[in-house]
């Protein structure tokens, strides 16, 4: 089907600021089921491939969405999650180097979504494969590009026709105020809101 969506996750589990981090699972599981229920075919990838690390504080937050519980018990979803495709296989260079299978051709996808979690702070910023995949989807495939929470970090340096994609756009992202509440505003190497402001 032409209705494929690629969900992109962080692979950073050990944070550069000395904590355990990773994906915030709700930000994968909720879109996974919303899109799947709408008839889309879903593929999960991550920066390095394999099983993306889930932020341990997700499990102790006491606020696990029913879709995440469903995702954890869903054998089809878990198979995709535990064997997530390395993002590089979707990037132009990766495809040319490794002769990736046809299913990893972004022309077969109508949308990509960058899922969140504090892990993105370490591996979404200035990531060449993310930039390549986002710019391809936006400019060549003319599909939909979305990002949740810390996910927009991956969009900050992406361009279309020489201009930053985010320039002049309103972006919903994880705020400096929220980092402050978590006691992370002086700890993190980059704050999502600041990067969004600089981009647009």
C-alpha cells in the first residue's frame, strides 16, 4: 500500500549528561495505534536499529497510557519494536551503500514521525540520517513530516530549497519550563525550545 508511515525512535539509552534515558513509549505507542487503526502500514526504525531503549522513568511515572500497555502485549508490535530498522537504511547514502530492500524506499511512505523522549537530545540533533530522511520526505516525496515532544530536535537543521523547514512555523515541542520542572535545564546539552527558536 502507498499508505506507509515510518516511526523514528532514539537509540540513546545512556545520556551524555550521565543518566539513563531513551524513548518515551507513549510517544511511539499512541501514534502507532492511531495510524494503524486508520489503515496505515507502520514501520518502526531507530537511529542505530534493534530494540530502542525506553526511558526507565517511563515505567515508574505511574502514568502509562493504555496504548503503551497494549503495545507491550502486542506480539506484532513488539517484533517491529525489538527489530527496529536502522534509520541509515532509509537515508540516501545508506540505501546506495547497502542496497537496502525495496521496502526501505522512502518513496513507498507517505509520512514520517519523529517520536520523543530525552534520548533524542543526544542522537537527533544534527543527525545526518534524520536530516536526509526528513528533507527527502518533505521536498522530494512531498509527504508529511511530524514530530512529538523532543522529536522536533531532529528537524532543527533540515532545509527546503535552502531555507530552514521550521522558519516561520509554529512548533509544539518540549518546553524549557518542562525541563526546569524536571531539574534538567542546566544539565542538558541542548534545550528543545531554544533550538526551535533559533530555527524559526
